[in-house]
C-alpha cells in the first residue's frame, strides 16, 4: 500500500464504510453517496442475522444431544452459559417472568458473537468480498450504531410493555406523573422520567458502539504497520480485546435485567 496520507486515509475510510442499499432507489450506494431513511446496512443485517442463527443452532444442537453421562465440550459450554445467566437473573431480577432469563441469555451470547467478529483479521473478509465484487464490508455489527441502538430501543419498548402489563396503564401513568416528588410536581416528575427513559437506550447503545468502534479502529491502525510490528502489537491487543468484548456483552445483559426488574416493581 502507498505510504501517502491520502492512501492511508482512504484505507481507513474504506474499512469504516458499510455496504449500503437504498430501498427507495433500489440500488447500492458507493463512496460518499448518501441516501435517506430508506438506506439499510446490508453487511450489518447479514452478520447480525447469521450470528443469531449460529447462536440458535449451537444451543439447539446442545439441547438435543444433551446427556446425563460425561458431557461433551458444546454441552459444557452451553450449560455454563445458561447457569451464568441464570445466576445473574436470580441476583438482579426480583419479579416472576419466564421471558427474562431466555432474553438475557440471547442478549449476552448474541452481543458477544457480534463483538467477537472484531477478532477476525481486518483485511480477511473484506478481501474475500472484494474478489466477489462487493466493494464494502464491515463484519462487526456492534460497530454500527444502527444495530446497537436497535437493540437498546427494543429493551426500552420491553420496559414499557412490562410496566403497563404488570402495573396497569393507570398505575403506570400515575407513577410517571407522581414519582419521585408527589402529585404537586407533576411537570417536573414527567420531565425527569423523560430524561431517565431517554438515558437508558442512549447509554446502552453508545457504550457498546463506542467501545467496539474504538477497538475496530485500533485493529485497522495496527494493520497499517509493517507485518512484524502487526504481529508484536496485534496479539496483545487481541487478548486484551477478548476482555472488552465479553465485558460489554455482560454489561448490556445486566442493565437489561435491571431495567426490566424496575419495570416489574410497583411504587
């Protein structure tokens, strides 16, 4: 690769550009071409759905082949994941809802798989895609703000759903208007609730996006260095990044459990 600043900038921008398709004009966008609300990130959808299918297939396979004798590696892994998530739900969720544990397990494993794609060499899959005529390819769904906010907004919608289901629409409305300062401060209570509810998806989405985007950018910068420096810096950063991707999946899961536990509590 040329050592000019323009080529380096182009390399970084290329790796940070999604494969975009404009549904309104029915064509792929190239370079700096922009679109409207109908633009989707095809690579984000592809890898998100693919990793979701992988998660379902692995756990279904482990469940169907489960044995009371000496378990295999896949069964051990799935049992560890289930027991780990079950412990977190028991510690953080104080209501009774059979959906919370499967939801927490899905979020933890799915987000972990999203993040783990950051450990794939940055040039490998884009190079394969280039051979197939695909100009852009980002393989880490959690580096796309659309996916992280999509999941965080889904969590917020679940919070509203269970708040209304458990407390009733009237009680939920009164909670919003009278908590925490009583009925004489309804406008102030409502304003605080709006800020609180906006902060939940923003903090969930931005935390996951920011950490993984930074990790991806560091891998791209390492890829610009000579091969022997790449090997020297790449392995330590990859090992450290394993902790980051696991921690971010764990934080997203725990906060989801906490938010849903709050939705089940009647003030």
